[in-house]
């Protein structure tokens, strides 16, 4: 892991009061999903709840196969600081978003070692990878993939681990070793209902000495 502290991204926010409660704990990133099939879709969320987040939290728009114009419109409306592309977006699109000054996270769905073949195309055009479990639902499944696939992989871009991470994974996270591993993306395993986070659970997790 690089840096002095593990970074925490809390994803799948959509409820105004819950957003405020989680923001009060100051995670490094908060993710907002704009994908209608997701039970965490927040397309009708008042943009002010994103705009008014504390300045030290990086707000992330999570999208699936949106066009460049749609992404830019979303970023402007909500004043997102970063975008996470969770579909089949091309490296060219990633590069253009970088050129526009956006921080770009690219989600890579992991099924087996072959899933890592996509990395070469994106290494130079994204700021960060998010490694998630390959499922038809595009995330939020609560399922893990085999992290050993990444342990010895040649990855030259910082990344977050995602996919079914829960409070019980603290020791496994501490034992994960890769020079570009910088943090974790937590979602469904910290919820009382889809899009509603268990604030106490997240607080205890964040207070752990990573």
C-alpha cells in the first residue's frame, strides 16, 4: 500500500440524511451511482447534497456507458470532482475526460486472471482503477473476487479494492500487499437497505488502524 493511510470510498449514496451522516465521518471519497437499474440509483438526488459536501471529500459520479456529453453535464450539475466509469467505456473517452481536468476512476470487473488483460489499454489514461467483482449487476452485489489474482500482477496505476468488502475483512485488507494498492471501496456490506448506509458500522471500520 502506498501512502500513510488507507483511503476509504463509500459508494452508493442516495438518501439526503444518510449522505450528511456519512459525510460527517469524512471518508476520502463518496460515490453516487447514476445507473437506473441499480437500487442505489440517485438520478433524482438534489445536486445541493453533493455540492455542499465537506471540501476534503472527493465526490464521485459513478456512471455506466454514458456519453461524454452526458458525463460532463452530470459533473457540471452536481460539481463532481471525479468520475468512475463502470461500463465498457473506451480508453479514448477516459483520455478526453482527463484532458478536461477530471479525475477518472475506471472500474475493472474481475472474474479471473484474464480480466487483467484490459489494464494495458487504460494504464495511461486513468488516475485510478477500481477492481470489482464481475457480475451482471454492475456492482453492489456483495460478492468478492479472488484478491490473489492482483497480488503479483504488474499494475502500474493506483487502485482501490471493491466487491463485497465487509467489516470482517479488516485483517485481510491489512495483509493485502501491492505497491499500488491505496484503499477500499465499500458499499452493500455496510447497508441497512440499498443506498442506506449503517453509519455506526462505517465509523467503526474507519476508526480501525489501517
